[in-house]
């Protein structure tokens, strides 16, 4: 007599893989042939313009993707931060990013997923090697840039196919951001970099097929931000307008977070406001509402924001990057790619626009877990799903 076990009677749990290629601008796929991106588009959904969150930098946007919150709400407001209450700093440049308090204004999706009885696996996704509210992902790789893309994929495949498999995986790769900074997005030498990312995507897809996951997994391929071309002709030098003795720079160009010395706020603001036609200077409370970037203590008292393609430096000896991001999130150059492919999604479909905050409620729907309060809208993105959702 054969009695099916309870587990064999249950439908296979939904599986989701979220992939981020850092700094992959939405239009890179049009610069060179990208057969693997094209394959994903033909078999899934392509969202043409994703409005990410301000500031358009790595840590704020990766945390938005997994919380559905604007940066002012989730608290990871920049790659370089200072918390005046804790008197503590957070720095991506120094890889000093493991202080839990900087992450705990929000609760990322892997915590909810695990509290609802599932398992998560993370391959280098920003924040996944930090203990947040006392929790790590079920499986994670401590951040190490030297680990190859192929090794990261292999770990995820192992986790998805183990005896106690994960239902949710997160995969992060540092390119094309690093080379985009060095070369600038308009440099023809970006062509081979984009082709290499396409090859890496092809490797991921073939490994999912080999592991017999391709037909059962929903894969979202996206990024945190785009990239804009800079030039030595477009530098704004703060030293021309205000003494360095009066303030500290907490986060750098093009959205410069300025902490004036005590009692010097108005003096620094007056010196910088209207100082340069391509730099807009705000006191924190003046930041436009549409940027959702003023209601957090880690947002500094003054924000100096460069126009697209301009850089803010102390002086020209600082040097600059040929490509940069962090600009106003209304600019198309700041927008990332977004593709979704798998059994839950429509095939060979396009959607014009979405907000990066909408990804979180979409992920929760795909995983069958309850979203926490967020700034996204599932209703805004449910039209990319294969089956209509009321």
C-alpha cells in the first residue's frame, strides 16, 4: 500500500531568484548584441523605465529592493553615513557596513521569508552578511569581491537543490558599475564589459536549466542604478566658495552630504546656495518632497546636488570618475534594467514604467508571504503576471 507523504501532496513551493548587476543602465542592452538578455525578454517581461530611489547609489537602492521603502524610511540613506545620535559612521569605501543599527529601521524580505517558515540564500547581496534584528539569511556568503560570478551561482544552485531547499535566492555582481565609473558609460570600451555581463547571464540561465530549475523558478534581473558620463570640464570646486574649516563632507559627489560645524549651518548654506549654476543646494527640510529624502536623522543638514554630468569636489586635485551616479532619480540615465522571466510572468511582454519600490510587494506575492508596510504598490505591477490577480 502506497501512502503519499504530506509533502508530496503539497504543490512545489514557489521559487524566486533576484539578480542585481550593479550599475547596469536600462539602455546598455541596446549598445551591443546581448543575446542572453534578449532571450530573457522573449521569454518574460521587460520593464523599460524603472524609477529607482534617491539617492541613486548602491546601498540605498539595494535596500529599497528588499524592503519596498524609500531611503528616508529604511534608513540606509547613502553609501557613506553618519548617525548623530549614535555618533557612528557607516562606509562602503572602507567596508565598514556591519553595524546592525544602520540597517534596523527596516526589516528586509529575507527576515519575513524565514519567519514564515522558508529558507533564504544570499550570494553577496548588500546587507545579507549583516545581522539585522538578530537574523542572518539561512545561508549567505560573507562579502568578498574576489569570489567569481560562477562560484556565486554554484552556491545558489546548491541551496535551491538541497534536501532542505531555499525558496528565495539573491545574487549580486559588482559589474558593470566598477568599469562604468572608470570608463564612463559613453566609452566604446564599455561594449566588451556589457557583452561579458550578457555571457554571465547566459551561464546563470544554463546552470538553472542543468539543475532542472528553469521551468519552476521566477528570475528577476535588475540593477540598483544607471550611470552618467562625467568630464574634467564639469567640476564644481567647493573650495572656491566656502572654507573647509567650516564643514565635513559625509557622502560624496554628485549628491554631497554636508555636515556644517556647530553654529555654522547658515554660513555654509549661504556660501553655497547660488554659488554655481549646475549645483542645487538644499537645507534638509527644503529637499523636494518627490525625492523622499529629508525625514531621517542620517540625512545631513545640507545636501548639494550636481546637475547630470557634473561633479562636486573640494578642488581639481581631488580627481574624479569618468562615470558616476547618485543624481536626481528623475533622470533616465540613473534608471536600471528590469527583466522578469519564469512561470509566474507573461512571455514576450513589455511594460513602460514602474517604481523600484514596487519590486518588494511583487516579491512577497511571488513567495506567498505577507509584505510589511512599504512605499510600493503591487497593483502597479500585477499586470506583468501571467495569471490575473484580483
